[in-house]
C-alpha cells in the first residue's frame, strides 16, 4: 500500500532498510525519523510505520515511532511567536542612553567647575 505524497529519497530508503534490518535498535529509528523530519517527508515515515503496524499490530516500536512522528508533525504546524526586535532598537533604550550621556556630561562639567 502506497500513500500519495509518501515517497522517500534515496537516503530515506537506506535508513528505512537499516531500521528494518535491526528493528530493535532505537538509534536506527531515530536516524530514519530525523532524516524524514529534515527532508520534510514525515508523511512517508508515518506511512512506513503504519504499514508495519498493519502487519504487526502488537509492535510497540512501530507504535512509539508513529506517536513520535505525529508529535513532530504537530509541532511543525504550531505557529511560532514573531521575532521581537532587539532591546537596543527600542525608543525607550535610546532615550535612556541619551539621558545617561547628558547626565554624564552635566556631572563632568560640574566636577570640572569645582576644581
């Protein structure tokens, strides 16, 4: 069963085969899912684990990895907060710096006048 839009690139296919060869090694699954996340092919990864679950309904690794993929997909859909401008660009910061400079200049002149 193939899912439309669920194609893997060559590296993804190789990582999937590696995961199948050593199914109980979590590092292989992590590498596969990490690659799919980076390559924006989580749909393909989910389809592979869904096929595995269809063939082996009691497979805890496939269930766990499916949940991880769902979480990653949900996280990628969450809106991120807009970037705030740096504090040094705020008008209030510039006013404080200007007032500090003026205050320092006045204090310097007063100190000089005392001598």
